[in-house]
C-alpha cells in the first residue's frame, strides 16, 4: 500500500524453502516526520511489548539519511538559545517509546512489569552492542572472531562490542548475545 509518505507491506508473507524471509512494516520517504513514523509503527510495537511480546524498532538507510536523528532526536532536553534563536528539543523514537511505555505501565497499577532493554548498531556489516562496557568481564567473549583472537589489552572498543547474529533456520528468528539492562 503506497501512501503520500510511505510504503506499507500488505498481504501474506510467502516462505521459500531454504531461504530467509525478511519483511518490513513500513518504509518512509525523506519528508516523513518522526511523529509520522512513531504513529505508524512505534505505538503498536510498544503496545505489543506491554502485552508481553518482544519489540524491535529498526532504522535502516544510507549514511546521512537521518537514522540517528530519527531515533535520538536533536539531543536537547529543553529550549536552548543559539545565535539569539531559541532551539526547541525534538524527541526521537527512543524518547517517544519510553514515554509511551511508561504511560501504559502507569495506567495499570495492578500489574507488575519487568522491562529489559538492549541497544545495538549495525554499521559496515558489524553489529555493535551499544550498552556493552568493554571492562565488563561477563561480555568479554562477545564479538567477531578477530576480537576473540586478540589479547584483551590489544582489543579496541569496536571489536569488543561486535556481536554475532544467530539465525534459527526452523523458526526464522534471530538472536544476539547482547547486553540487556533492567529498566526502572
């Protein structure tokens, strides 16, 4: 389905024996605002997470296309004067998810929630754990084969944060051994 600013996948997915199938919810053009993107896919993912399902919001695109800005906003927390002009904070998807998630939780005080979060980056075909502290002994073994072959003193932060993607050929699911933090 094509709209003014996006393309949405519709219909049934058809599996092909021996092939991986990757689907998408929606693709947005360069004029789509972060609010448009969150409204189209983010709210449903948060609702699913509140209902007990895992949720992933994945920004994909070429360098300079606005993925970081879309996910993180402009980094401001209030209005900041710059060159005599007030610059307002612009939230990204991450801030919108957090706000929406905690609103859902606050609206059901009889229910107990356990939130875990992980943040990863895919860049140049390397998956990095953005929450991983390279001094954390529990996660020293995470990484590419080049990271595990080096002594700890010679490993750089990029190698230590590299993850390996594991795909289950039966279910089509993928997993990463990335760090999860409890969110309070």
